[in-house]
C-alpha cells in the first residue's frame, strides 16, 4: 500500500494563494482575502475590472489544481472625477 501525501495545512494553502495573487503579472494583488473553509479555497475582496476578476479565477485554478475554489471577488469600477479638483 502506497502512502498518500498529507494534505497541505490550511495556513500553507492560504500563503501559497496569496503569494500567487501577489506575484502574478496580471494582478500583483495584495489586498484580497484568502480563506480555506471545509477544504474549499475562497478569495474575496474588490478588484477594479472584470478582466482582473477573471485573472483571479485563472490564478486560483493554477495555484490550487484539484481543489474546490470560489472566486468571490466583486468588480468595483472606479469612475474618473467629473472635473478638476481644486486644492486650497
């Protein structure tokens, strides 16, 4: 009988996913929350565009092969200011 490798501890999974989100050139995202609950990996927070949200899903898939993952990020588009800002 071959011994199966022990699953990674949740803390290591969280650290690995955070590192992947921070280092991926599509994101360089440091402000997202990563948790593991019931063996499932969750990423939550706000991103600026739909493309960045899609990139989060891609990074999750690459960083967590074979794991159940959930991208719970929301797109929070930031509007440009309506006019000039005056400093007093």
